[in-house]
C-alpha cells in the first residue's frame, strides 16, 4: 500500500505543479488556446494522448479479448485518418481558423454554415463527448477503487476533482502540458507491462487472424478510426493552437506512427488476459489485466499509470466542451459578450464535471457509450468534408446532422450498438445531405425565377 500511495501522490503532485506553473502570467489567450503557440514534440504528444485514453483502451482491449489482434484495425484507421488530415485538410483548417480567430469547431462552422448549424454542431459535439467523458470517468473510478479501498462513487468524484485542480488554474495551456506528461506515462506503462507479460504467456496463433473481427466490424472500425480523426473537435482545437504549419504537419505525422505502435504493444495485455481469465466480461479486460496479472511492485505502479491514462483525455474533453459553451454565449448573446472567457469557462468546467460524475456513477455500459460516441462522429463527416469542396446549403446541412443523430439514438435505445451498426450514421448523413442539397437548391432556383 505504501508503494501505491507514493506512486499516486507523485502523479497528483506532477499534474498540480504543471497547473500552477502554467498559470503564471497567463493571459486569456493562454487559458483558452495556449496563445496559438504549441510547437515541437508537444504537438505530437497532445494529439496522440487524446486518442489513447481510458475509453479507447477499454473498448479496444474488449475487442482484443473477443477477436484477437484483428481489433488493431481501429488504430490502423486512426493512423490513416492522421495521414489524410495531414495531407489534405489540416493546413486549410489552420489557415481559416487563424483568419477567423476561432477557438472551437462549432465556432469555425458557425462562420461557414450560419447560426443554426453552429448550434447544431455544438449540440452534437457536446452530446458526443459527454458520452466519452462518462466512459473515462467509469474507468478511472474502477481503477482507483482497486488501488485504494474506496467506494466506486467516491473514486469517480476524486477523478473529477483531480482534473479540475489544474484545469481551473491554467485551462488549455495545462491540457497541452499534461498531455506530454501523460504520453510518457503511456509509453512506460505499455512497454513495461508488455515486456513482462510477453515472456510468461503462450498466445495461440489463431489470435493473430487479421479478419477474425468479421468484415462488417472491420470496415466499421476503419471508418470510426479514419473519419473520427477528421471530425474530432479536440483535435481541431489542437490544430488551432499549433504555432505554425511546419509544426502541425510534423505533429500529425508523428501521431500516425505513435498510435498504432502503442496499440500493438498494449494488445499483449488483452491477449494475455484472455488466456488467464477466459470467462470475464470483455469490457473488464483492461482493468483485470493490470490488477491480476502483474506482480507486486509492477502492479501498484501499473495501476497508478492506468489511472493517469484513464484521465488523459478527460481534461481535454472538459475544457473543450466548456469552451464551446463559452464561445457560443459570446457569439450568440449580447449579455455575455464582454464577460471574461476564463470566468465563463471555469464555471462550465465545474458544472460539466459534476454532471458527468453523477451519470458515471449510475450508468456503466462503456462499450455502448463509446461506440455511440464514435457513431456521432461519423454523422458529422459528410458536412465537414463537403465544406472543403462545395458551398453547402445551410438547411441541407442541418437536416443531415439531425437525421443522422436520430439514427444513433435509435440504435442506442434498441441496444444494437456494435462497430458495424455504429457506422450507419454515415450513410444516413451522406444520403440526406446529397438529396436535400439538390432539393433545396432547386427550390431556391425556382423562387429566384
């Protein structure tokens, strides 16, 4: 227990110190967007950390447990997404955001698609990342309850308190700096645990079948991964915050290498867990592997590192959603136009974390939550991609987003969420956008004539 307390105390001390140091001489631009000066390895670290968090790891290892190494198609999809974003779209996004002085993705699209669609983007993104935040808090709560003899609900609340400690101090600037620290933790955790387990586990060759996942789920994972990159609002905020185009391209390129490498290493935990514990629930594979397969010393160290990873994107999500609320209030109302962005964002961070903690205590289906979140990201793709090439009709964009959102809700309520079904929001959004674009444009031509 003494070793566990020491490891946990070091982690808490480091993130709090990062928050304190980052808050010194901090301006509003520092708090909201790190003064748009993020450079060097920080770019790659913050981009990678956001896609290797507790939610992604838990869902990924659940599918590794079920289907073996074929689940790595999820991270192959993420790598493809980073490459495509780097080659075709990142520089466009960066230039337009700098020109418009945008702080959030909805604010960016408010200037392109108008007020109604800006609000729709805000709604979908807040809803989407609220689901992801719940998953991260569930994982963090379960891990902390294993580290210390604490009730689950207390552990979830502590997770919220940890990230608020440094976020309230330094905002997005703290997010960027803690991401670098957390990425180092991920490498240490993944490599150490993988090396230990690899020599003590016999893994059948059948676990390396690349298509064991099934063709439908395979395509679903590729779509969720590759398209998810382009429509990730936290990644867009990191693009907005990057110092220049050279640093941006370098960061995206490094991330395309880092994520698949980490995924292959951590897969050993899932495969080993399956051999030793063949009858557990797949969604428990991550926590079971770390809590029951590692020896004294490594187990305590690994569990604290796992806790840090579980919270690794929770700070980003908390800040991102809170900043969306802040910018929407300032863009859409006169009452708050002169209000301090730091003050508003701090209020929304407190409110959002409190709500998330409450939900995470009472609902814990992490696979359904995580895949629903991915499905919502696909719903945004047609409108976002189309904005780079065509002038889209604002009403067509709105109804495309709305109908695809309804499709996600139907799947979730019917309890039919899996990688294959989660991809249905993409064709719904795409067909609706194409058809309604033609209908509304034709109606406009008729009215003008």
